[in-house]
C-alpha cells in the first residue's frame, strides 16, 4: 500500500498537513518497503478549501497520510477519499513509522488498516 508522509527532507515527519509543500510517498508491505516518489503541492488559489482539496487529490493513490498535525476539515476530506490520516503530534522518523507499519502488517492488522491495504481492490458484484 502507498503511504504519504509530510516531511521536509524525507527523514522525519515534521510538517503540518496544510502547510506541507510536498509529500514523500512510500510503498509499504509486510516484508518490503521502498520510497516511491515526492509529490509536490502546486498553487491552488487562496481559498483554504481549494488548498485542502488539491492536497487530497494529489494523494488519491495513498491509503494513509502521516503528518504532525491536521485540521478537522482536512482530515474529513481525506477520509471521504478513503485516505486514512494519522497524526504524530511530534517529530518522528519516517523509518520508525515504516518499521511499525510493517510489524503490524505481518501480524493481524486492525480492520481500518485491512481496508486501507485493499483501497484500490474494490470488489463489484458485476465482477463475480
């Protein structure tokens, strides 16, 4: 699954969701994890709603976004797009979170994480 981090350098989760000018995206599975890309936030008007929506659209392929802080409206926009926001409230190394996620994935992930893992694998009754 793809996981985004708000990080200035890619080493630490150290930015607020709404203030971050880029997101570091990783592909994380139980046995492997790798950095994929950096998504850069462009200018999307002065309206806060536009800025939040643009960030959410940018992260459409991600299952989870780790950030130091996120406001309620921004979190709601992510959840509406099936992206799970996670707050750290302190500076945390990206590698530490990647390791913890892998550990959980190797065990029995909670229901919300199982859903996030299969975000792009929606099953349609027409497919059966």
